[in-house]
C-alpha cells in the first residue's frame, strides 16, 4: 500500500473518530434522563445494533460468495494502468 493511501486512510479514520466523539454531546442532550445508567445503555444498544448489522452483512456475504473470497479483498480487484 502506498504512503499516500495510508495517509489518506489514517486521516479518514482519525476524523471519523473525532466526529463520533463530538456526537456524544448531542446524544446526551437528547436523552431525557441522562444518568450514567441510561447513557451506558444507549451506548451499548448502539454498539450492539451496529455489531448485529455488521454480522448480518458478513454472513450474507459469506453465504453469497463462500470460499471464493480471499482474506484481502483489495487483492481480488483488477486494476488497470491509467
């Protein structure tokens, strides 16, 4: 992977992490009872729902393509010279 691609990916991951952290203030303002117990339950339910969607997509992808998929999906792409 080139250094430009790595730098771009690092910047995207860092900026999305910061944006998610900033959204926590909005979430806390919207919860009617923002006690630590309710806040924790909101966080765990959002992580749980995201994880379940991730697992559902992974399972349907595996059922669709099976063992034809290699570990590195990018290596399966056919790149052409520009």
